[in-house]
């Protein structure tokens, strides 16, 4: 099994990048683990609630608990290629690298662009104001995201149009899949 990770600050374009490679494998979203826990506990799906739940899960189960839950999801897939969306810390990276080579791709974009994208996409659990977006970033940085970003094996800059991001991502993923055993 070939498992490849994606990370980046909120609004950088991770989900959009992954749209270009869905035909090559299965996407496991780490945020879905938290959203599923919220649904089980009948917690309203908001950015603030999901942030509190993610902190609570990590406090109770350890910094790597969400990654451990994702490992089980990955092992249950029938796909030869799996993409993990939304890794937040070196602890989580370490979990995935216990099982797979796990190259890590950073999707990066300038702050102003990321903030505008979050406001425009208006997902149910997205922050609604610049202040809330900055709080979310601080929370994710608090999980260890900046340390993780430094560990990225590959960087895709996303200060461009969606079409360009998808083209760059597809090319990078095709290379990684082809050369996975020699990475």
C-alpha cells in the first residue's frame, strides 16, 4: 500500500489539490475523524466545537490519537493508494511513518489568499471572520503544524489558479506513486 500525506495551513488548498488525484486512490481526511466523533457525541459541527473536541481527544488519548484512528481507516480500505488529508503534527507524522514510507506534501499559500479562500468557500465548520480564521490557525499551530511543515518532503505552492494547483499536484503524485518503493 502506498500512503501519501498532505499538510498545510487552513485555506492553503489541500482539499482542492486532492480533487486532482481522487481517481488515483482513496482520500482519508483526518478532520473527518473529529467530525465523526462530534456526530457520535451529538456535538454541533462548528469550527469552535470541532477545535475543542480535537483538543479534548488529544488530551485524553495523546497527541497521536487522531492519526491512530486514521491508520485503522486506511488499513480497512481496499485501495492500493491512500492520501491522508490534514495532518497537524509531527506526532501524527510519526504514527504514519511507523506503517508506511509516507512522503509528506505541503500545500502552501500566502496568508491573504488563504484567508480569502476560507471566507469564500464558507464550509459549515469554517471560521467566518479574519479574527476567527486567525484563532483557528493559532489552534492548529498549537497542535504542532509549523513543526510539521518543516518536515515536508515536497512543497507545492498554491498562490495560483485552481487549474494550476491541480496540474502541479497530479504531476507530483504520479511521480510519487511511480517511485514509491525507491523514496
